[in-house]
């Protein structure tokens, strides 16, 4: 099945993402959705994801078709596939992470020419928040299987939805603590996940007050419980990397006061380091 699908998709990509004459778009879409979480990195990433993204960007799908794709990837068999039952090192994460990565091109299309109802935008945001609360597989690159990168993909999705006018200040304030909980964990992020999430956070900051921004940044300061647990060193390292990424991103734009806040927080965090 997978080798046959590669044989179908490879010529499409090589021919500038042109759908062959006689190929039914809906049938192709169904086949790609069925294999969106394949552990074959070429099929999953180079072909299915790139073809989906290009077809969406070029307007190959009607608004109704885009709604159907979005509805599919948000359900329990995609975005939440085995999320509460799968072991951390199994392959279910690929289906979740590449489902969430279909959200950005659809939302970009909506912002260019709105076709989703306001309640549908809120539903996407709510599903993203629930996904962020539940995802426990934080692997980035997996040998022989390619990118899982769930947090980076989620960051791209959060950024794309936060950019929509429909998303409210209250929704932003509810999402920020969830992001904090996902990044202050005792597993190291190794593949620029914090950089991708900082892009989303900067976009979200545009909808909240200076005081609310400061209040959230202060939650990134991790105070260790003791000096014997190496897991706390990993949490502190994640905190440091996230705040540093925020600081350097804020060199662009009018963020002088927030940069000072981050400088102070990083100095305080230094006191928590064991070396």
C-alpha cells in the first residue's frame, strides 16, 4: 500500500504538484489522510505533507473540502490518536504531529479569504489546547523514521490560529500556561522546538497587555526543590533556552521593557543552576 502510494505521489511532486489527468482529488486526499502518520519519512513528510500543503496553498480544494480535512485531522483518530494510551516511544506520535501540521495551511487560507465560522475557529483553538495538555511524546528526530517534532508542529498550528482575528484575549491567556507546562519538563528539547514556540508566543503577545506578558514570563523561572535530582537540571535548561529564545527574538520590535524582564529572570535562573 505505502509503496504504491509513493509511486502515485512522487510524479505529482516531480511535476510541480500537478494532479495527473484522470486522478480523482478526493480519492487521493483520502489515501493521503489514511497514511498521514506513516513511519516512512519520504511518504509522510516529503510527499504527503508537501502535497497537502501545496494543494491547499494553490487553491486546489474548495472551502467545503478544506473544512472536511480540518474536521478529520481534529478528531480522535488523528490529532488525538492513541494520545492517552500509547507508550512514549511508539509510532502513534507521527499521526498526531502530522495531523496538527495540516492546520497552519488551512488557517492561512482562511485568513486570506475567510470561510470558517467564528465558532469553528474557537473549536480549532480548543482542540489545540487539549492536544497541548495531553501530548507526552517530545521526540524531535527519530532515527530511520524522520521527524516527529510534535511540539514544533503544534507551535506552528498555535501561531496560525492565534493570528486569526476571532481568537480572543481570554483564549490566549488560557493557552499560555499550557505552553509553559509543555516546555518546563524533565526531557530536553534538542531540535529548536522553543524557537518555533516563541514565534507563536510573540504572535499571542499581540493580544494581551504588557502586565499580562510580564506575569506569564515570570512563570518561566523555575525554582528547584532540591539539589540532588538531575531531572531538575533538565527543566532549568529548558527554561533557560526558552527565555533566551524569547530575548533574542525581542531584539526585533518594541520590546525593551520585556527584554529587561527576561534579563532579570535569566539572572535569577542562574542561581538555580548546579554548576
